[in-house]
C-alpha cells in the first residue's frame, strides 16, 4: 500500500486549501488561474520535462478539486470559466472519478523480472517449477516473456528473493478488473465494473486517478447562508487527535449550522441488522452480510449476484443520520463527511444526502479557516452514541455491534472479510456458491459476515489523512473517552 505521506497527496492538499481560501474570499473565479503558476514557479526545478507541463498537470488537478471531469474538456477554456461552472451547478456530476491521461505513466504490462541478486544456483527452483518452461539459466536466470504467464511460481520459489514482480499499481489494486489500458497504453476505468472503492486512486504513484471534490458546492451553500448540516462518520474522529466534542466545535466554526455524529446512525443500523439477522435465521436463511460498506454492496450486485439475497436490507449509518437531520430540519442541506469514494457513490443514490466530502477535504477546510481541531472546545450533543456505534469505523466493529444486540447469541457464527482485494473477492464468490447450493454448507459455515472494502475498515479509507495504526489508537481513545455505556431499544444510553 502506498504510504499516505507522499508528494501526490501533499499537492492535492495544497490545491484544496488554495481553492477554499479563494472561495471564502469571494475570489475563486479571478484567482484560480494563478494556482498552477504559484505552485510551479519559473525558478523551481520541474518535475517533468518542463515547467509548462507541470503547470498543465496542475491545471487539470485544480479542475478535479473543483468537481470537474478532465476527460474531453475544452482545452481553450480558462480555469475561471470552469470555476464559474462549479459555482453555478446545482448538483455534483457523475462519475466521482476522473482519469488524468497526461499524468498516467503508461506503465508497462505487469511482469516478473530477474534482478542481479540471482546466483544461478544449482537447485534452480525457478526453472524447475515454471509450468511453461519460460526460464533458462546461464550464469543467471532469464525469463522468456513470450512464454511467461505471470503465475509468480519463480518468485515464490527463489531462495534469494532475486525475482520480483513489476506491477501496474492501479490495475493491481483494483479487485474487480475495472481498469485496463487503452490503445495508447494509458489506463481507463470501466464504470460498469467499478465499485468505487478508491483503491486505484490511492495506489497510483502519479496521481492520475482523481476523485472529484464537492467542497466548492458545500462552501457555496454555507456562504449563501443556507442551513448546512454536517454528518461526520466515526472514522473522521480517528483522523485527528481530538476528544469527543472537538470535531463538532471545529465543524461549527467552519460554518456548518449543526453537526450530527454518524455513530448515532450506526447504532440504529446495528439495532435493525440484529433484528433482521434473527428473522433471517428463523426463516432458514443460510447467511446474512452487513451492508454499511457501499463499495462491498456494489461489488455484490455487479460481480457476485449469487450473494445478493444475503445482503442486509438495512440502510447505512449515513442514511439513518441524514434521516434524523432532515426530520429535525426538512430544509437543511446534509453533508456527509467520510473517508472514502464509495460514500460519494452512495450519496448519488440517497435522496436524504445532498453532498459527500472526505477527510482530506475537511482537513483542508480546517486549515484554510485557521482552525486547530486539537484546541477547540469539547461540546456535548444531546444524543451520545454507544461505543459499538463508534467502533463501526474499524474492521470487526459492525459484526460486534450486531452480535451485542442479539437476544440469542448462540445462533451466531460470525466471520469477516477484511478488505476487498482480489483474494477478498474470491472469498465473496465462495460464499455466493455456498448460498446458491453449488458448494455444500457445513455446520461451521459463517451465517453473519461483515465485509469491509478497506483493510482495517473505514479508518483505512482511500481519502484518510493518517496511518491505520495511528487511526486505530485515536479511535480507541475517542471511543473510551465519551461513549454511552448501555444499549436500549434505539441503541442509545
């Protein structure tokens, strides 16, 4: 996994901060043109062939940060005209991803390579175990790429680890084969296959896969004095060194009219899923899967149809929190703040969610407004979620929350899929075959399965700003500091 501390993420953050500052000053149209020039000045060594190429790439990145697709745009149009378009649009545009062809490195096809660490050993396990006889040894092993099928047996068997895999990072990361090369050798996304997990966006070392931000839309409504309500996911509290209440204070200081913690919706989700699970088991269903990860749900509907009947009919915590917000104020604009791209996709299909922004974007808003989250007051909302609701953000948290609420825990045989990698998709397919009867069910076959697209859970989403380990520590502290201790009928203390 690409370390989150890298130049691509730093540039993304800087562009977001610059855009937000200009918009807050009412100068987005007149000032956006200068962002590429200021970030790539003449006296700075170019990252590519020349400073003008760097500026063009930055120009495209600015477009994505304003929520505009970079494919097939009018190259003669000014950034000011695109800024006007962003400020005037009524809603975000589909899809949530855009591919910057100019930034794509056009990586060569994934293959295996023998390094100079090869000793040309007598055992020759690479050659002996190659199923296509693609390896020969003459002082050092060599691979015939015409015969090689990229099975990896040579790398697995080399005692010196002298054979390495040269991957195409975005293709390697995509669990559903939605990314492939076009006729120019650059990557393209098949949106019919895509589950919007965001793994390609996170893993591309050139930042060619970009999410389209909705931050301009959100700030526009705040500046127009609309009632804009923030719904922040439990994973957001794991991204800052805060105590309960400080995120709320920071969001209110940023201009939001009211703040709801989505862990409250997670409690509702867990209540409903526990009841649904008991009903399904009583009627003889083989298994049920949790439904809060929208990338997983889309993966099932697109790629594992045999598992569709098992997906929980319960809506996500985001939906239930938005429902609370709309009941409290039907005229409000709801903004979900989370760690991933999949929630942007879910937001398009949820009539109660108006916008979705990420941890990266809210962090940029805080910086642009000069808000130090760690120094903010600790507010206390009237509804305090349970520890299990806040723990939805980590792998195993949803399953534990549902189990906690079961009347008869003896019926439970839990399991979890921690990350929708290619191997995770194989596990999903196996469960689908069991459900369809093509593979026999066993007495120990799981009947409640939690699936998280990101390894580690939502705290490891593609749009987070801290490492998984740091997020785990912070989430535990946050949960222990101020969660409700008991559960009643609606999940609250």
